[in-house]
């Protein structure tokens, strides 16, 4: 079924591919590879590949404000739609990963999140110079009201975070301090800020999304596959960090 726009203004765009089950997946778009163009719907192809019959929604923060300007409108648009579903999963990459974690504390029926290389925060009083990669966008934000990705709490959803290593070390450390028992964090030591792209190239992205969205298996199957491919990684489960080489 074709993608349909259900809301758009100068700051926000929300599109949907209607489904036929009680499941819904919401993808929050990152800043986009073409930095000066409008971001496009992310993970659309992969979610179509693992088609589970559920509704697929896509959220684009067009001005790349890390949802400072858009979070209230996102809730107004999505909350009534998601309340009609039984099982909701939020996913995103980079800024989109920040969004997936942020809205888990705001939206109804959220069972799980999948956040690839999310920023813990881009708020200067929180980052204190530890995050400068996105200043071309964050410098345009007039006021920072969202302290960090868990600003509205960790919620009851199970969080699955995937990182690439040292490039996001400050964010990894902050999340490790705040994630609740049962949440998972996978760190691949050699993929930088491109964890989702590396997983796509190795054929593991679609299976990972299927394991979390469709099967509720978490990150363990992906860790097993990475280990088989000799990709060094570590998996945080509860308060235990398991090294895999």
C-alpha cells in the first residue's frame, strides 16, 4: 500500500502506510545524508521487507531541532492513532534514535524502542562541549527545553540501543547510567556513527528489526551473528556487560 501524508507543516511531516493488524511501528528520521535537503522517511524499505501487516508511520522533524519545535505536535498527531493499536514499536537513527527514546515516554502502547546511535543530549548545558558534531543544526535552536532523550522518563517500553563505538562514547556512558533493568545496549567497536549502515551491509539490519518488532527476541540473535562474522561487540543486558569477540 502506498505511503500517505497525514500531517505536514513547515516543521513536521508525518506519513503512514496503513496496516491490517494491531501492530504499529513508528520510524523517526535522522538529520539525513543530504545535509541541506529535507530529510526523507527512514527505514521505509527495511520495514517493508519485514512486512508484518502492521501500520508503518514515519516522522520527519524538517528543521532538525531534535523535536524541540515538534514534540507536542507529534503527540497530538500520533497519540490518537497509536491508541487504536495493541503493540507499538518506535525506531530511529541518530536524531531519530533520540526521538524514539524521547517519545517512548509520551506515546501510548509502546512496547519497545530500537535506537541506532542516538544522542543522549544535544543541549549545551548538558553536553558541556562533549557533543559538537551537529552544531550546524543545533546552533539554530532558539531554546532548549528537552534536557535529554529520556526527558519524559524511561517509560515501560524495553529499549534496544545500538552503537558503533568511540564516536559516541559520551552518549553511551550517559545511557548506561540511566537505562533500566531489561533494556539492552549493543556496542560494535568498529562502525563509528554508522551502525545501522554496517548492519544493513552485513544483511543483519532487517533481521534485527524483525527480532524486535515482530518476534520480541531482542538483540541476542544479532550479537550471535556478529560474533559469527568476527565483529567485536559488547552487549549490555540489565547491569551486565558481556564481551563478544
